[in-house]
C-alpha cells in the first residue's frame, strides 16, 4: 500500500514545475469526464434537430470543449508551480486586440446560433434583406448563403439579422401575393376589365390553384381609374418574371378589347 501511495506522490516535471503522478491522473480523468459529459449534453440539446442542423452545431460544442480543456490544463500547470501571471499579463494586450478584431466574427457566430435555435430562417425560404431578394441555400454558424433571382450567390453575415430588418416571404405560407398596378381610362367598362385581367392572371402556369387572383380598385386618379391586380403564387422566387408575363398578356388583351390605358395629358392655353 505504501508503495502504491509513493507512486502517486512521485513528482514529475522540469525545474520548479513539478506535478505528482496522482495530480496528473486526476487531470486526465477530468478531461475524460468532461469529454463524455459534453457528448451527453450535445445529444440532449440536439436530440430534436435534423442531422443537418446537428452538424452545424458541432463547431459550437468543439469551441466550448477546447475552452474547458484549456482551463483544466492551466489549473493543472498552476498547481504544478508554473507562474501563469507573467504569461497572462504579457498576452493581455494581444488578447484585447484580437478581441476587437474578432468582434464581428463572434457576433456572426452568436447570430448563427440564434438562427439555428429559433429557426426563423430555413433552407428554401425566400428572404429580403437590404433590398436584396434571395432563396436560402445554406445556413452556417457564420454566414447564410442565398441565390438571387439573377442566379448570383448572396453571402450574408449572420450579424445582419440582428442589425437589419429581415423579411421572410415564406415564413407563414409558401403562397405569396404579387401586385401589378394597372390604370384604365375613365368611361371604361370596369366589370369587363375585371373579367379580362382576372382570367389572364388565373391562366398563368405559376398562379396558385389554392387562392384566386383578386382585383382591387385603388383610386380615382388624375388621368385614370387605378387598379391593383394581386396574383398568388407558390413560386415567389419567380415573382418578377410572373408579373412581367402577366403585364404582356394584359397589354395585349386590353388592345384586343379596345380598353384604353391612358397617359397624362396637359392642355396649355396661350394668349395673344
């Protein structure tokens, strides 16, 4: 028994830095215990997430793991007699500089965690941010990647979600409304006009079968009767193309039906 005790009390190290075998084994056991504890916590927190989202949380847990491992090693070194004060004092200024440099980086990481937890944005959602519209293709801890309507890749730092208003077009429903403004001349048979434009909208291949298009009489304008046609679609990403197709069709139908699209006119009186 005394022999075993002496083995655990045997010091190993270099110079003034000495650590007993027992302390070393305790440190190793703590690291092993921490490893299994963090694995359990990760499974507990991600049990309801998809495999894709679980993979995205892996870097977060790795960061916490390495941070805790570092704390345990530093405590063990201090216990062994290593003077850490000089090391920490020398690195304080460097850490402050690095902290400022990585401020935005950590904001992106924290925002990414919030996005994954709250699930405010999903892959496939159509979002609008700073006037730019895109379909979300990938969400990572630091950035969100979306493809715009003209097939350009939009890389969005996740901290943008905390500082800018985000419009998620498909958060509530995949069916969205696209508005088209149309003005016709005074004296137009508005019932006939309504029938023509609603038929055109309903016949578009991307128009929703769940919700019929509607025509709103907006106002009596200076030169026209102003209407807004709302077309519902499940493919909002093609909204601009859908509206363009319908405008072409409306212009043609109005010409065929002798319905005038007015333009502003001014009468100038001159005196001799």
